[in-house]
């Protein structure tokens, strides 16, 4: 039953390259923090799924994650990005809806900023919230 529940919760994420980042890949990596939130905790945000991954001290992983995000974002319906030295520093993408849900990816690579903690963060969200509402949350 738990497996079916988890599969249903991430089904809209299927087909995305970033899907391979969540789950077992970083499970035993103490430099990685993964968060999965779904259900009533997200009701106030009008989201049904929130997944995030932060990886510290690994610029090589940051490059892998950036490539996956860039590939998934090529068909985004809306995007806002910033680059440093030709590399993606941040990206906020609204993807094509899937199964009636809006889908979003947020990416930030602090390895590109000298005065910030060396980490890369990716967030995947889906639900009924609008891009404008999400941007207000992230301000």
C-alpha cells in the first residue's frame, strides 16, 4: 500500500530527468539532504507534492544536476534564469501541466558564488498554485 501511495505521489514527475535524483541515489550520502512533503502539510500552499534535494561539497554533482534541470527545462512554458560565467546559477521553471497539475522546478547553484555555502539545491513542486504565488513564497 505504501509503495502504491508513493508511486501515485510522484507520477507527474515521471518522464523528467530530475526524477533520477530523488529516492535512493543520495540515501547514504551525508552531504545530501532530501525532503519529500505531500498531503495536508501543503494544503495552505495549494501544492500536492514538494520534493527538494540539497547536495553540499560536490561541484561535480552540481554539474550533473544542472544538466538534468536544463534538459527538463527546455520545454518550460515559463522560466526565469540567471547565469554566472556561462553556468546556470538559478532557474525557476514552470513545466507543461501533467495530470491536471501545474509543475515547477527551482534550481540554485551556490558553488558559483564565493561567499555562499558550497551547495546545489533543486526543488520540484506540483499542484494547483500559480507561478506568481510560488515566486511570492520564495522571495
